[in-house]
C-alpha cells in the first residue's frame, strides 16, 4: 500500500546507474579506440584473460612510446562468454558507439559471426587463436588472425605420425569443429603415406565412459592412438584405453598440452609413450625472448598460450595506423599486410614508428614469429611436439612454418 | 553510451525475443501448455532459412543441401519448418500435462540440438552455416540496422495482433475454457486435444519467422546459438513481465534485454575492470530479478487499465 517509497528506490537506482554510465563516458580526446572482445567468463575464460592481458601489455608499451599518430591507444574490453550473439552485440557497440578501428580477440565462433559486420562497417577484426577452417574461406579482407589455421595442426600431427614410423593409427576425435578439421587433415596425410587407419571415431564429450568407442579401437591393436579431445574426455579415454590393454603410443592435441594432465590421468600411463602437438611460437627467436622478459617484468610469470600472438595483434594495428596515417579500419586494412612483409625488419613499435617516420618500408617481426598474411588473412604457423617424460612435457621436435611449404 | 545504438539493439533483439515470449504466453498462460523447448522451434526456423538461402556446398563444407533461394523463400520456409516441427512434436506429446509436457518438450529440443550437432549433412555440424544471406535493404533506402529494427518490430506487431485476435474471439474463449477446466469444456462439446494442438502449432509459426530474422541478423547458425539458454531467457522474460497479458510479456522481455544492454554498454578500459564487471553482472541480474518479482512493475502497468 505504499507505492511512493518503492518508486523512489527504483528511481534512485536509475539515476545512480545513469550517473555511472555518464562518468564512464568521460573519455579523453586524441585517442584511438581498439576493442578487445574476449571470453572472460565461460569455458574459454582462462584463454580470454591471457589474450586481453597480452593486448593490454602491448597497448601500454605503445602508449609509453608516445602512441600512434592517431593518438594513444585506448582499449575497451568486453566479455562475450564465447557466445556469438553477444559477440555481435558487443562488437556493434564498440564500432558504432566507441568508434573502434579494430576489434581484437574473438574466439572462432564469434569471429565467424563477425565477418559480415567487419566488412560492412569496414573495421578490422583479428584473433590470436581462432583456428577455424571457416575463416580459410571468409578471411582476408578486414578479417585477420595471428595464428595459423587448424589445418596446420592437422598437417603437423600427420607429419609427426608419419615420421614416427607407425604402421597403424586409430583416431579418436571429440565432436567439435576445432578437433575434427585438423583430424581430417592428419588422416589425409596418413592415407597418402600408406599408413593403415584402423578407426576414425568421432565421440561426444561429457560421457561418463568411452568404453563403447574404445571397443573397436582396442580390438584393432593400433601402434598409436591420435586423441583430439578436451581435458575432461581425454583423461577418461586415456585411463580406459590403458585398462583395456592398449600398449601403443599416444598423440594428443593442444587441449591436453597442460601439466595437469599428469595428475589427472596418472604420469605412469603417459611417461615415455605420450606425445602432444600444438601451435607454438618459436621460443628461440629474440623477439619472443624480449616479449617473455617484458611479460615477466610487467605481468609477472611466463606468458600463457597465445599471449605472444595477442601482443602482436595490437602492434600490427598500431603500426598500420602509423603507416597509413588514416585513423580508421580502412586505413589499417590497406597497409596491414605491408607492415609485416618486406622492408626493414623491426621488432618493436618504437623502432617501427621511427623507421616509418624516415619513410622506410617496415617488416614487423612478431613475438609469435613472422606475421606474413596469406590471402585468407592467416599467418603460417610453427608447431611443437612434446614428449611425456618424468611427469612433464618436454620438447621433442619443433616444426617451423617452413616445414610445410 | 550511444543512445541510438542502444535503442537499435534493444529494439532489434527485444522485439525478436518478444515474439517468442508472446507465443509462449499464448501456449502457457492461455493454452495451459508448458513448453520448455521453445528454442527448438526458433532453431528450426533459423536453420530452414539458412539452408534454403545458402549456396550449394563447396570446399570443406559438409552439408548436403544449399538451395541458394531468395530470402523470402527462406523466410517462408522458416515458418513452415517451425510449423512442421510443432506438428511432429505436438502430436505425440500434447496428451501429456504439466511437468510431463515440460520435460518432453525439453527433451525434444535437446534431441534437435544433438541432431544438428552430430548430423553434419544438415547444417555442417558444430561448424554451423556462416555468412547467411541477408535481404538487400538498399532498394527501400534503409540502412541495414534500421531495416532489421523495422522488421523485428513489424514481426512483433503482427504476432501480437494475431494472438490478440485469436484470444479475443470465441475460439480464444474455448481455449481459456480448456485451460480452466478440461472436463467441463469437453462436456460442452469442445474438442480439447484439437484445440491444444492447434494453439501449439499456430504459436510455433511466428517463432520460426523470428528464427529466420535472427539468422539474418547474426549471419550465422550453429548449434551453439540454440541452447536451452534461449528457452530459459524467454521463460524468465515471461515470468518477469507477468503472464496473461501480451503488453506485460513484451515489457518484460524489453526490460530484460535493456538491462543486459545497459550493463554491457559500460565499457571498460582495463582487463581487470572488465573481469570484475563480468562477474558482478550475474549478481546484479539476480538482485534485479528478485526486485521485479517482488514489486511486479510490468504486470501492474499492463493490467492498470483493467483494474481501473
């Protein structure tokens, strides 16, 4: 019976939130906005934080070096939770309301959903980890990535399985686009090499047991099992296959390239017979070492997966703004391929800025390796094979991008 | 914050989701059927649109059908697909009541989701169909943003009019009678099963159209987009808006979308701030839900005229 006070509570809430919005909008002039659109929550939340951190690290360095000719880099960060619809809504706001010239960091699904928006609004979108093969067809103009396509992972896995000299291999692949596409490439490599493919099983994750899938795999006694699965399903598969009598070797994909796997699955089951393949920056490059040192100093700790690729994205954007002299997505798009291909080699923003000021053509060598974009806007990748030894992953083989030419 | 942009987003998605809430209102509040599989009809529409307008498969595509048809054929196909799915699922399940129907419809939606995920020949499996065709709005001289707002608003108005017309007619009173007392309705000669089935099927059609519009806006259909989360979103909107009135449920949905958008329109310049905000958003959502359910502002607003 007392509607007045209630309404005033709602009203106060509204005023307070409006005030909050208004204050957050008081942005300074002479800045160029770059959107960071990552999953901070949800399944890929941990990766998103690493990516956003990498971009932030790069942006701070650029601003410390005096910023671009368009002004200092201002980041606007938003969480997608990995949902493409949220991604579209957030990206639209970044572009339309915040005048972002580029949107960095979307995951595969979001990236695919943004292709149309990017081309329509002439805004550059770039991802450091979207390996999806869909972008092999859609990418190129305004759509870039500083990571290689999933197909590269498949090629590296196939190469390793071939070189290792197995006679027969079984494939166990989780039902996700990111695992199926590389598996298909690896499968083709094996078929071409005349290696027997005993099984190619696509399974759905989230099951309490994978015995049904393993029956035929184990009956065929392959020399090795290629397991492309998440941590949850992967661990169960490893345990069940071993208890089912599997004595061959394993090749895992990136999701299992974490130390936790030794605790979860048991180091005894893996030591000496498990390998893992993943896209990796060439750690021996001076650019990577410099980035690693910077990360240690500013963020503390070693850089996580894709941190170097993320750091490179913002550098590319800043150098493209500098090189084109046009403060827009179109400006970036027109020169982004040139700043990382041909010309004087530079490895930091300050160096690049100075070289550009002298009218030189530059070639930005990234922390994650060379950043030469192919027609689909994708860089060539390098891959590492690690071996399980003494309860940890140790380097076994490194395939530089040139290994696949 | 750019208010124009905010308004456009709220109207586009708000109206799109409102179409579903209004249809759900027809099924639940008037027809007495608990449908926990709303997303399935939405997905059926979106996939039908994409499949009809998509170019034939090439390269790495795994789907079998792409008819490269104009958008309006795809749009009609979306309504038909949703209708057919409602017939297939409604016919065997509508004998069930209450929570049994809720569980069955939920199960059907999960089956469709799993089918789309695993049967790669329909919609490319987990990859989905990308770059979905959009109508060319330049012929009517509107920018795409405005055109989609207009389309969503129009679809909502038509859906609301259809629902109002149905419910205000003698047919609507028969539906109400069935909900209130099936035995009594049957005693006076109403075919209970038929009425329930018809309402179920009719209300699925606009959801299919909404699905097609959604596919045009996102330019992507993939199983990830059509999870039970959509169903729950629509149900929450229905509960917030207060069932029974069309105005109320639309207000509830618009309020929910507005809230989401306002929270998200606060942009953060550091990663840490964005991380905190992402977590706080969920807590705030809960508090606001409790507030709305306690004071029911939308229900009051929608029924104000009637009480007077």
